[in-house]
């Protein structure tokens, strides 16, 4: 029984970073897909890179100024 609980605990630890990246609003679209794939292969290392590299407020679109002529 304890082996089963250890396995369940290990699977939960593996899934936590995937859930954090999937639920985050820091990235969108293909960028998020790339981070999810990276997190599948390099679980906690990819999560730490994601949290340190992607801006907290997400990608900000640059505003275009309208020139008045």
C-alpha cells in the first residue's frame, strides 16, 4: 500500500508544474504550448525557467501612435 501512495505522490509532483504553466496568464498560444512541452520533459527545471523568464504581467503590445497631419 505504501508503494502505491509513493507512486501517487510522485505523479502529483510531476503534474504540479504542468498545471501551473497551463493555468498561467503569462503566455499565450504557441509560446504556452512550447512551455508545456518543455515542462513535460523537464518538469521542475522548466517551471523555474518559465517563472524567471516570462514577465509577470504577460506580453504587452506596443501602442502605435497616430500621427496627426
